[in-house]
C-alpha cells in the first residue's frame, strides 16, 4: 500500500530534504507541496492525503492556521517540522504524532516514519483527533467555546447548558448527550460535537465516548495498562492506554 503525502514547508531546502527522504520509501508518495497557509489548505483539500508534513512557522503565519483551516476538510496524520528549540517543542509533544526538529537527519526522519506507519496501521485514530482538538482549543484567538447546545426534538427545540452535560456517546449519525438524568439525541458526529466543548472539561476516553472530567468518580486498574472509569451515576467505561495519556496530569501522574 502507498500512502499519499503533502509537504507544507516555506523553506525550499527543508522542502527538498523531505521530498528526497520520502522518495526513498516505497510506501510513501509526495502528491503535492506548498509554501503558504492558503496553498497548504488548498493542496490538502484537493489531494486528501494520508499524511501532512507541516512547518510550524510559515512566513508570518503558523502551521496551526493550516490545521484550523482543515477542520471541515480532512483529518490526515500530521508531523510537524520546526526550528524551535527542543524546550519549546516539549510543550507541544503530547499533542502531535511527531516532530522533526530542524536540522533533522535521515536517521531521525526514519524513526518518525516508523511512528507514522504504526499510526496509519491503527484503525482507530480518534486519540490523535483528540490531541489535535486540544491543541487547537489552546491557540490564541480561537473562538469562544459553546456554553449551550441547541437540541431539537420532535415538537420543540431548546438550549441545553454545557455545564449540565455529564457525558456524550456516539450513536450512528447522532450523539447521545447525557444531562441531568436524561438522554438527548443530537444529529451530529461525535468529533464535530466535541469540537464545541472545552477539552479541559471534557475528555475523550474511547472512540465512542466523551466524559466530563469532574463526572469521573473512580479509576480501576485492569489488564495490560488499561483502566475502567466509574462515573458518578454508577456507569462504567473502558479507558485504554492510548487515552490514559490524555488524562489531566493531576490525575495521570497518580496512576
């Protein structure tokens, strides 16, 4: 299988290096290159690639502007390239699939490719979507997050306060919103719905489940590093090792 790649990088030498390294691999093919935010968004929208190599600094703008512009277009894997110091990179490490710190060499690139291959082989990438949601929510200038959600029922429509939401689950073309002992159906995807919510308050614990952090009553260790979440209403949900890394540090560091 061959995976398609878009390289978005405003420095010609760095763009050429990535192209050269990728051309040496049988399972990756560069289908487009771009040097600006607008061109990058257009390239991804047109090619719908499996992977993006994205420079954090694109002229006077940011690679995060590209990610923001792709919110309704595609959800490829993203490997950031950056000339920032390693200390600055650490602040972002938990949010990205990988970083290539310039100037990177072939050995570091190949280590990154192994991470990319592993992620591409994984059928459930919702934990990576969750990491990106958190990254975008923390960007300066982001729109205010929703404080109420419009719920349409058979004979009426009303606003549900976000503060009343306890958890959300995927249900086909709908999401089930649990609030004050009731379940409300909202026609939306889980990913689209939770993009309106504060990632500091709502945690994705499974590809189909999101829970308000304060609604978690207990974490019980299971097998192979997995956990069981006990919620304040007595319900239980599985928490895999992949999602454990997304727990708030105050909780994760005590496990």
